[in-house]
């Protein structure tokens, strides 16, 4: 949980490394989660796609950014990455840049659904599959017009906003009968849609429903969560090290996690730390505060999706990297906490106001989270916009911070990559 390492490029440096479409590209992402609500992969797309300006050039620019700005082994080696394509870009040379088994190409239906045009694309799809690419299609691939494409489908996406509810079960049944493709329910925004599709046998889901808080009136903060909040409160009031040490001794899981963290290779210590007091003194109060916030992402009840913790980690790192360009270094840890705690209500299952009342936080963090005001507010707005297709919010926040698309892309991809390095 260090700040930007010396080995990482800065956004300013990264922006000089690209030109043309790569500089204009603005990357957005949506998580794809599995039936256990853990992140299976990400769909990465150019915001221009949503505006109807999706082109072969923007496809190439997206892959250029992904390959040049991030450690692809950490991200693409652990998560399945989906990218949108045009039919022109499927035959473009830029696909030679990427290891075929690391990405899924999302192939759209053809305008007019003309049989001759559909059949003309079969050799292209066949070649892509032979090269090792996996292909995803929308539900139109189940229609008679596209029956020659269906054998090439690794994934079929079912759009919950485009398919009539009464057709969902027949489409799932037909897919299982005629194809071995995995189904993805996309644009899942409410838990009822998730439950229904899960009941039909669908095992992959795309949408924001998992990050929405489920508030339970009788919900109590779990013991491990309560201990972490107590730790944060002790740190915030600059308690004596002996008090913190005593708290750690009372929670074996918490103390073990701290010692494992500080003895990790990232710290580069020459000797193993076995004393809680020594660990606290080496870490320091500022980093201990940050570590406590990060630890909240792994301490969750059964009702909370695993993807929530992953999303919170990405938000925290993205907030930190974005703020590093414009704020003093001492504020970057607070920016990290804002990002992580932006999902605190979901993690704890209580209203955000109540969640924030249970922990002592700097006023600037509370202002950003509760009132969306103050120095961190535009960073949070931009961070959340990176997860959605809301172009207006994205442009407003980026313009307010005077950050280029390339700077945001760099930070966004670095944050996704960093989150993967934390997975055991």
C-alpha cells in the first residue's frame, strides 16, 4: 500500500508516449462478476463507443493503452478482459499486439442482418478462434440469421434492458441447447435481476447492482469490522502505541494480517518483524490509517459481494494516483481513504451517515463522502465516472481537475493492475 513507486511512470510522462487516437481515448470499465459475486473480469471500452463514434482506430487505441500503460501480466493474467470491436478492427493488425488468450473480443451484429454480409464474416471469426481469441456476441447470435456464427461463441450477453422478461428463460434454454457458450447477464442493476438469472443457470453478471448498499435495520457491525473501526479511531486520535498493541493482541486475525503485510516483499525489510509494537512504529500512524481503511475491504459479511471490496480497492488507488498530480503528498493517503470508504455503507450494511459516524475521520474525507464537497469531491466524481458510461460526469470532473484523458487512463489502468497485486 505504498504510494506511486519510482518504477511507475507518471501520467505526465505517459501522455507523451501516445499520440492521435490514444490521447483522445477515454477508457471506462464495468466489472463482470461470477455467481459468487467476485470479479471475473472487466469490460474496457472507449467512451466514444457509447456516443456512436466507435471505430477501428479507437479499438487500436484502447489496446495500445492497455498494453503500454499497465503490467498486462498482473491484470490480464488474472482477470478476463473484454474489449468492444468493430468488424473492420477484427481484421486490423493491432490484434497482433496482444496475446490472444488474454482478451475476449466483443463482436456486434451487422447492420441490417443481411445473410450475405453475415456469411462473409465467418472466415474472419474462424481465423480469430484459431489464433486463440475468445469471442462474445449479444443475444442476436441465437437467431436463425446468425446460426453460422453461433459455433464461434465463447460468451453470449443477454441485455436485461433490451430483452422482454418473458423471453429470458427461452433464450437461456436455447443457448444451452445449441451452444457451449457461457452466458453473461448484462445491465443488471437490481438484485432481483441477478437472482432471476442465477436461478436460470446464468453464472456471469455485468452491472452495478452489487455495489448498491443493502440496508438492514437490525444489522450490526461484525466483530472484525468493529475492531478495524476501533483501530482507525485509535490512530486518528494519536493513541499511545501500547493501546494499539493491546487492540492487536485481542484480535489474532487482525494482528496476523498486519504482520504478514509488513513482512511482505514490498516493504523490503532486511529482517522479519514479529513484534506488534515494532510493526506499528515502522508503519507509522499515517500508513496504519490507510492500512485500516484497506482492511475494511476484506472484512465483509456474507451479504456483501466480494466484488465490492475489489471495487473499493480500485477506487482508493485511483483516487490516490489522480490526487498525486494536484495535491500535496500528505493528502494522497486521505484521497485513498475517500475512494475505499465510498462503499463503506455497502460494506457495513448501514446508511453512509451512520457508517461515517462510527469512525473518526478528517473533515475533508467526510465532506467528500457525505456532502460531495471539498477538495476530494471532484476526484471522487471522476473515479466513480470511470465505472460508468456517464460521459457528462466524466468530462465535467476531468475538466475541473484539468486532467487529460491520457492521464486518467494511465491512473485507471494502474489502479486496476494494483488491485490484482493484492490478491493472494
